[in-house]
C-alpha cells in the first residue's frame, strides 16, 4: 500500500514538472509570491514618487520614475512569459478560463502602454512647476488603475496558476 501512495506522489510531481503544452515553460511554485512581491515594490516606488513630488523635488521624481519604469518592465516581462503564456497553453481547452486569461492580457497591454507613455514623457521630458498639475492628475489616474488591476489579478488571475489538488 505504501508503494502505491509513493507512486501516486511521484506521478503527481512528474505531472507538475511537465511544461505547459507547446512550450518549455514549467510551473514555478514561487511565481505568484514573486509577482505579489513585485506589486508591493511597485506600490512602494509609486508612494515615494508621490511624496517626492509633493515635496517638489522634481529631479528626484524623475529618478524614481526611471526606477518605477524598470520595475514595471521587469514585472510585465515576467508576467507575460511565465504567467500568461503558461496559463494560455495550460488552460487552452478550458474555454471560460482561456477567455479570462485573454481579456486580462489584452487589458494589461493597454494599461502598460498608458503607463509606459507617462513614464517616458516625464523621465525624458520636462517636469517642473509648469507640468505639476497635469503630472499629478495623470499619476493619480495611473495609481488608481494599478490598484484596481492588482486587486483583480490577485483575486481572479493568480488563482488560475495555483496547482489544483
């Protein structure tokens, strides 16, 4: 009987170590924790941008925006390759979940374009008292969109990646 259970465990772990169909991407049991940590890092940088902007230290704001840009790019790359591609292949036969994944990915591409345009505009262009009102409004809109998106990812999308028992 013990052998039967050990074979079952071995085959379960073997199945988990298989890549998603049509890819070489394996399930990463640490991925969701990493993505959640990324979210916290992004919010931390965002909050520092706000505080530094409120202190009118525009040169430092530009530095923080560059840091934010790098963190956003890294997070999006990880999420795109390790999460979206994996899930879209792994759940391709599950029409409802495949649709959810596709919608999340499409929405994220739109948000990413807006965020990256904002970051490019204010890291490469002027940022001072003349741009302050517009910058503040755009920063708040981006912050609101990121909070909503993060909550939806963590409650709806990330559970699809967790192994089912």
